[in-house]
């Protein structure tokens, strides 16, 4: 939502059934992690930090976490959100406990920009979120560079009809992460206000159609 409204960021997206992130956890002594060879250094660090934060909240939540599959990184699939939330949820389940989705979202450290990943993890379907409160003078940055102080609220959630099919196209190209992603945001945001207003209008139409079919 750029700098057009009293909110910033926000997002809209679908939860897909493939490619998947698959996590296995078994109760253990302390927190150990396996299978992170396919992750970049930042991904490994963020996963370890999130599990350590969970352990600080409840020291009995100990597990050996194994990353068996992970979606491609840095192509807009929310792979890090699904990875971290999956590991946190698996750790909790391995210990026979339950915690609120809000706590897992907060501990994950994700959702600094778009809230699609951390919300659709729990509900699936199509989600639009309301982003974060506008902070005057603050630059727009990617989610990886912004630790959220709140969870982006869900504005619209729609279950995907079973007859819908999706084709995911991932052509070869340059992936931006770390400093290169920060530089990209600095150069290309905020986007024109007219484009932001059009996006808001389109997402509102989707929400209204869910409430009143035929609009």
C-alpha cells in the first residue's frame, strides 16, 4: 500500500500445494537442526534464531528438526516463512503441546512486509492482508530486512475451489536477496500511487464478490 494510505506494505497471494516445504521433528535434548544444506546462510541463521526464541519462551520445547524439503528461495514463494513456521509448529507437536498461531507468527520474525505467508500457513486459500501502520519517513524494505512489531491483519480469506488449477512458472533469472534486494527496494519503491490504488481496488472487488456473488 506504499505511501497512499495510513497503512504500508500489505499483500495478496495464494497458498499452493506444490512446491512443498516438509519438516520433521522428534523430541530431543536441546535444539538441533539437520538438512539445511540447501538453504543459504541467511536462511540457516533465521531458522536457528526462531527455534532459539521458541526455546526461550518454553525451555521444554526441545527437538531435533530435520528439513526434508524446502521450496525454492528468493522467488516470491514465501519459502522462508513456510520453513520457519513449519519448524516451529513441528517442534511444538513433537513435544505434544499446542501454542497459539499468533505466538508462532510472532516468534517466527516473519511478516515484516507481506502478511500472506504467515497467515496462509494456518488457513491456506487466497489471502489479502492489511500490512503495517505507516511510519513517517521510514524507507520501504523487504520482509527479510524488517522485524515486525505486529501481525498483518487478514482483510480477506477465500477458500480455493477444488476445480481451480494453477501453473507455476519459474523462468531462469537473477534472484535478489540480502544487500541486492535492499538496493532494489531503494531504487524502485514506492511505486506510483495510481498503481497502488488500482491494486487496492482489485483486491476489494475480490472481497466483495466473495460476500456478494455476481458483483
